[in-house]
C-alpha cells in the first residue's frame, strides 16, 4: 500500500473529510485530493501536518505491515 493510500484509509476510518486536511496544508480540496490520489507528490512537511491532523505517528505511513499496524493502532471496538 502506498503512502497516499494509507492516508486515505486512516482518514476514512476516522470519518474525517478532506477539507480539514486541505486547510491544514493551505490547499484547496481539489489540490489535496490530487495528493491523496497519488496524482501529486506529498512533501515531508505536508506528511507531518497530515499525521498531526489525523493524530497518528508519521512512521505509520512507512510501515511495511501497515494492515497489522493499522489494526494495532485502531483496534476494533466492541459492539
């Protein structure tokens, strides 16, 4: 899974819209959407701001076993 796919997965899981992330990066929603779809590069600074907005460590985007880390970081809640 690529970095932009991981960002989208976490954002969707947390129920966060693109607008707050776009605002944090001082971008339009359309410009942010290009980054999240892998159409534009994400800088290191932008990745740090995204991690801060999503309240996750930046390192999670570089995990080879992302699905395992994702489940560890966001355990399923009891119903």
